[in-house]
């Protein structure tokens, strides 16, 4: 099927990046295979992460099919775009159907984007991972690539006002080496290793990030262990508990 929606959306995003003069750093994009299925498993700190995670696959000429909440597909504006870009709706009441659709896409040679933390991390650290990314990679016999995003939380994150017109913001995208499912005894072991790799990549992105807070009130976007005022992982868990 011809791609009628994704290319103009990518072009519009690139134009917006230029207008806002975002300082984009993308490393490790060569790890994304130029053909065949693969899972991109990213940390999650912003509502915009799917846009920037997808940048990691552009060098290889790939378009990522992201798994996203089905409510986004029901929206009158975003719904047609999401369906046109062949993203995968996730209905948590019918998870098997979403999982099956993702595995089918992987077997068909697509790159599927997953946020294994399931929700945005308020602490800006890597939360405990769900095993879905590893399970679908094993079932489809495709690699998993860990992806670290940093800086996106400064544009729009949970519990903070949107600042979508913020200019000159550095955004970091780090794509790690592919993980072969055959190298792990089961999905649980693979998920543990994925978590370790995501922790390391996010730590690298945080420590190499070119910006620093401009003052005490600008420390909200840094995790507590780096001197920021974001909630600790324990405080974030309490905030996320209904």
C-alpha cells in the first residue's frame, strides 16, 4: 500500500523542528535494520516521544508503527492521522488483539515502536518494564533496539503545562545495539537486560545533555538523583496510584 499520510506528516514535523530551532542529536541510527521487522523500545518522558523516537529510524529509511492508546485513534483530528500512518491501537481491555496486530506487523517486516514502561515516567528515570516488547520480538523472531529520549519532557510532559512553542530546546535520541531474542532463555530475562540497557542509555543522554537549569525554578525537568526537583521514583509511583 502506498504511504499517503506518513511522508507529509514527517515533512511537517521537520519544518516545525526548523521553526523552533530544536537542537536535535540522533546517535546510533545505523543500528536500525534497513529491512525486516524490529522493535524500537523507548523510555517515556513526554507526550511527544513517538515523534522523536521515529527520528531514530529515518536514516535507515524506515517508518515506525507505534503502539498507542486507542483513545488517540478515536479523536476526530488525530484518529485519521494515526490510522493513515498505520499505527497500532492498544485497547487495554482487549490486549491480546493489539499484541497480535503488533506481532503480525513485525512478521510482515515492519518496525514497531513500543514504550515498555506503559506510561510517562514522572521521575524521568526508567520505570519497571512490561514484558510485551520482549514477548512480541521473540514470537516474531526480530531484534529489539533500546532507545533513549531526553529533552522531550521540556516541551510537554505529565503534570506540566505544554510549551510546544519553546525554541532552541536540545533533544537527544540514542539508539542502542539490537538485542537478539535467541540470546535469552525467555522474555523475562530479555526484559531485564532491556531495562539495564535503557537505564544506561538514558543515563548517558542525561549526563551528556548540553543544557542546564537556568535557576531553582527550572530544575523540574531533571531527575532527583541529578539535583532536579522531579519526583523520586517512589513519589512518582504514589502519584500514579489511583
